[in-house]
């Protein structure tokens, strides 16, 4: 089983106010259900990435890209990031100064009308943005 998620340090920073800055690593955790062993690999360092979205039709299948909110400064979502889970490459879509949002929402195109070679390129990501 593969789990992609953010490892937050300090762990209780979501619930309690802390004086030290919140640090997050986007990580890939492999769980071997037979041996009950796990391995951990960091995908993206020094970027607080949260509340991710993928194409829901691909849940449970291997996928390469995920869209996440860039949480900076904590707890505000300042941008959206497209993360390549294989290379760790991050493409940021910036909202601008003093603008913040909620989590990104992935909306796939109607795949019945899309040719196979176009499927990787046809997608939309939405989020609400407000001035602060």
C-alpha cells in the first residue's frame, strides 16, 4: 500500500499554537501488509503542502501528479502546487500578494469525449481566492 501525505513537525502544531515554525515534508510511505514493514521517502522538502487532490477516477491506482495547497504562512493557503510524485518537481500557481484560498479542487474533463493521447493534458483545478 502506498500513502502520500504531509509529515508535519511539530506534530501537534495543527491543534496547538506553537512558537517554533511549522515544517512539512510531502512524503511517500510504502506499507508492506504481509511483513508489516514500512519505508519512508521524502518527495518535497521545505514546502508546506496540504489538502491534496487527484483525479478521483484514479484513486487506488498509481498516479503521477497531485495538486496541493501551499500553506504559507501557516495556516493560510497562499498558492496551488502541482507536484510530480516521481521526480519531486513542483510547479506553483501563485495568487499574488495578500491573497489566500482553500483547498484545490480537481475537475476532470468528460473522458468519454477525449482521445487517449489527450487525457494527460485535459484537466482543470479550481479554488476560491480572497484578498486579506
